[in-house]
C-alpha cells in the first residue's frame, strides 16, 4: 500500500516543486538573506501542494473518465481500483492542509498578503482538474504551470527569506516554470487521444500535436536561455550561463518529438525532461552562487 501511495504522488513531478525552491533559496543566499527555516517552509509547502494536486488529479480524472484502461502513461491509483475515490480525495485535502500550515509560518514571518498567494496556489491545485471547467480541461494548465512553478515558487521562496523581491528573481523564476511546462506538453501529447474522448481540452487537443511539439521546444529552450538574458541585462553572473549546457539534451528530445514519437514511446522523454529540469536547477544554482 505504501508503494501505491508513493507512485500516486508521482515522484518525478516533485522536481517541479523542488527546483524553483532551490533556485530561490540559492539566490537569497547569494544576497546574504538565506533563512533555513523559511526556506524549509517554502519547500515543504510547495511539495505538499504538488502531492495534493497529483492526488486530486488522480481522483478527478478517474471520476471524469480521463483515466481509462487504455491509458498510455503510468497506472493511476483510483482508475485501477488500487485506492478508493474517497481515500484519494481525503488524502488530497490533507496534503493541502499541510501546505496551509507551512503558509501560516511564512505569513507570520513576512506579510499577510502572502496568505492570498498561498490560498490561490491551493485553490488552483484543486481547480486544476476539478470538473469540466477546470484549468486542465479548459486548456489553461500550461499558464498555471508557468506561473506557479516559476515566478511564484522562486519569488515566494526568495521573499520569505529576504522580505524583498527584486525583479531579477522573478525573471529567473520563469526558467523552471517554462521547463516544467515542457513536461506538461509531452504529457498532453502522449494523452491527446484519451483527452479528446474525455473532453479534456488541453492545448494539444485544441490546437494539435504539432503545437505540442513546438511548445516543448520553445518552453524548454526558452527557459534554459533565461540565465543568458539575466547576464546580458547585467542582473546576473555570467557563470550561471553554464546551465545552457542543458540545451543539448533538450535538442535531442526535440529531434525525437519532431520525428513523430507518440503514445507510450513518449514516457522515457518525460523522464529525460525531468532530468533536464533537475540538471538546469543544479547548474544554475552553482553558477549563480559562485558567479
């Protein structure tokens, strides 16, 4: 049962929560504002929201028929009967409650307005797949990922430590948000047929598979290029541009995508893109701190 819950949490997607917090923490440290407890609260808050969103997604997609026995991705716990709908819903709410507790500490340390951002993050976690008019079903999931896994996560992590928010932190935050959106683009490309049948109108369904491939290239390559933009504007160290090395695996994956890779064959590319996100985060953090 523990293994089932672990798989339901979708461990690879947790990198999308970890990397922006790491970036925000390192940027605060370079500016002499690192605060261990505040950074830890931001990390656990982000991870709990991500797990809560994944659990609720498992519950909602099963309920709405998006996850079926023909699914090309990993087995989903509710749809396969491994976990009941009620158990998944209750546990999802529990994860969001834990995230709210982390937010309470961060609000007490900084500003009451941070509570509004925390509430919006949790609400969007629910709204991501909650019904036919949810973010994912309307094709707005991509904007959610860019915003909340990008500037919100990086900027929020920096702010709870420094109690300030320079513009270069928000610009840097675009990178993990864009790369995480690349993950979503591959996921939506893989599930395009099932999503169309379930009336889940992702951008891949609305605009087409070709768009999803271009979305991947533009989002991931654009995200990786952010350190170059910051350095060119004089707002970051040139050493952070070492993260541009991740363009190499990005282009290799893009080549596979434009060769027509589809269905289950896209699953390994999801793992490799998660590796790009982790590699980018590591290289950026090292380059930024020591630059």
